[in-house]
C-alpha cells in the first residue's frame, strides 16, 4: 500500500510542477505585454467590445420597439460593467510588478 501512496504523491508533485510552469509562463507573458494582461484576457476584452458595439447598433435600429430597446440598453449596461471589471483586473504597470 505504501508504494501506491508514493506513486500518488509523485503524481501530485508532477501535476504541481505543471501548474507552477503554467502560472510562471502567464506571469512572464503579462510582464512582457504592453496591455498589462495575457493574450486570452485581451481576446475576452476584444469580443466584449464587439458585443457592446453590436448592441449599440441594435439600440439605434430598434427605434419603434421600446421594450426591445430597453432590453438592449440593459445588455449594454452589463457589457459596460463587464468591460470595467476586465480593466480593473489588468496590471497597471506590468514592467514593475513581481520583480525580484
């Protein structure tokens, strides 16, 4: 039974090393980026901006449907909140944080 425990422990250590490498890689990517975020994060922001733009077009197009316009405005407000939250998650000065 002890050999199984040792094997399990070794497996967990290998998994932990993989997670550590992934985190380290993401930290380096953020430090090197001009935006203060990872590529995936930048894609989230880009797509959210596209959705907000499309919602603005829908609002402008739905002049005669007040209920639909109100729903679209609610969605736009949520997208603005989401984008603000994404901006809050960015590293303000990616070159200065986590320097050893």
